[in-house]
C-alpha cells in the first residue's frame, strides 16, 4: 500500500495543490524574521530607500555612500509597493516574491505541456522544494528577478523550437523586453546563461531547428545599446562609476585579485553545492538518463529536450569557469533543470517505477525543504536574529521623544541599521564627535568598536539602550543627550 501511495501521488489533483501550497508557504516565510544583515541585502534595499529620500532615480549609492553596483530596476519596482503599503519590509521583498510566483506559473504551465497530468506538479515541486528557491524568494536581492527575465527568454526559445515557426513580432518584442529588464536588473550576466546554450544547440540540433533559437539581431543589440547608454551616463556623471562598477563589479568576476578579500573557490565549486541544494531532484537528473536508454535517445533527438539540456548545462558550465563564485549566482539554471527533469520523466518509459521515484522525491523534497526552513525560522525567532531591526526602531522612537531629537548613526559593519532607524547615511566618528560637542544632535547610535581609543567615549553619557553581543555583528549603543533627558522628565 505504501508503494501504491507514492506511485499515485504525482497524478493526484489534491496532492498537487497541497504541494503547491507548501511551496508558496515555504517561499513566503523562508527568510523570517526579516532583516537586512546578511547576503548584502542592505545594499539592494538602499536603492529604493535612497530614491524615496531624494536620491537620483538612475544612479544610487550603498549605505556607506559608495556607488551602487547594480542597475536600479529592482529598486524601481519596490517604490510603488512602498507608496501603497507604507512598509519597507513588503516593498523590498514583494517584487522578488511576485517574480517567484510568475516563475512558478510558467514552469507549471510548461511542465503540463511536457507531461500532461503530472508535469505541472513535478515542475512546481522541483522548483520550490529545494534549499535555494525558498531562501531567494523573499531575499532582498536581484537573483529571483533576474532569473525570471532569463527564464522568459529561454521559455520563448523553447516555444519556438516546439512549434517550428519563425519568430513573430510580438514574440520578438517580448524577448526584447525580457532582455532589457535583465540588463537593468543585474547587468550583462544574462548572456552567460543564454548564449552558451544557444551556441551548443546550433551545433547539435538538426538544421531546420538551429535558426529557431535566434530571435533577431535587434532583440539583442537594442537592449545592450540602452544598457550601454546608462553606463556611459554613469561614467560621465560620476567619477567613481568606473572604479566601482566597471572594475570592481564587472572585471572582478574574471580577476579575483581585484577582490582579494573574497574566498577563492575551486573550479568544481558549483557542482557539489548544486547537487546538495537541489536534492532530491539533482539525483534524479543524474539517475534517470543513466538508467533509461529512452531518455538518452530523447535528449539527443527531440529538439525541445536538447534545448533544455543546452540551456541548463550551458549556463552552469560557463559560470563554472568564471573565477568569482557564489552559490546564488547559478540560481537561473534551476528553472531549465526543473523542465529538463519533467522532460526526462516524460521520455522514461518505466511505468510504475518512474512514478514511484517521483512520488518519493515529492515527499522527500517536502520533508527536506520544509523541516529545514521551518527550523531556520524557529531558530531565527528564538535567537532574535532581527535584533538590530528592533533596536533601530526603538532608538528612533526614543530619539523622537526628545525636543529637537536629531539622531545620527556612526558607521558600523551592519549597513542596514541606518535604514532601521530611519536615517539615510551613517557618519564618521570624528563628525559625530563634532556634532555632539556643538549640540547639533541629541541622540547617537554607535558600535562598541568605534568607542575604543576615540574621544567620543569621554564625552558621551551612559548608554540608554544597547544590543546583545553576537559574533556576527557589532554591539551597538544608543546615547541620549542628558539635557534632552532632563527636559523629558
């Protein structure tokens, strides 16, 4: 009976929506409690925050005042959400979560075409029940949005290969729009995920299908031209743009000596990480073609399946040879791998055996991803990983209660703290000392390490509020001017 349960699970309509619901819930809660203290989230969050507070709409900065390293599209999407909700937490995270929902819908729709009755369920489970997607879905980063644009491009190519017809104007404009959006989300990295697969498909596919991967020169050249105009405008208007964006953000991906502080990773870095974080689907992607001759034949002879292989592996292999490596950078290969998995199941004429494997993978993926992210959320609330968020809000409230309650923050390791307290930029300790002596501020947030061997320590009163000591962050203190406290009393 247990075996029959797993065999019937992929075809069950009730199971489909239970698992889709689990995927959506895990992706919605995967980063709770919300904060900006890791994964460079503060840098991305600051794009919309700075524009809202009077910054330039085209070129922004980091919380430390350096030139922002990403184009502004993701920040632009956050602003209407903030205007509508008044919440930065939703404004920063909702665009990425909406991109996840759109991706989920695309994959389910295409999965159903590849394998009617089962494919949509398998595509949804593969996409959501792993250790990557729920983490990235509400992370304040550009990875999910970039993945959506790249997936739309790859999906449009897949559709053209399937119907065998030339590109229509509407499809070309959709491809152009996705290309432009990808460039203004994270720059030219999208080429690494599309071009290798397109070249490989053109070399391996039959002659009638080769030209179908190409949407037309203007759909590629025009988006790049618009992006280069943005880059030239940045070079002409900002003297730091070349060093911060061109050199540190682009060239450093190929020359790690530019970022000597980053850990150098071996060339095979992505393979074990992807095998682990995409379990159990990564194992099935390896096992099914190894055991089934039908699958191997299908991957060679069916143009749709061949494109999925070229698309997924082309991006993964090229990113493998880029020296600067981080696991989230290969997230755009996950959607084509999900569709490739469904295509393999469709081609595998193993009957009950393949349905048994898929059912077991669905349950294993649900237990694996579910227990992991629910545990992470529970530990996060238990250990108060959002402590700096609460501290920033409390400090801003206390400062606002005083007459002329101007608050400033001294720069620390945690770039999000200024935004938690409603400030734009942190300041240097010397400037804070001058402001305090001249009575220009009534409240000051400062990290403990900045107090050591600095004159500020001798002029400040006892702290009114402090954070706990944690190895991953600074300890912060809030100082209130004694005169302000007396006025309050």
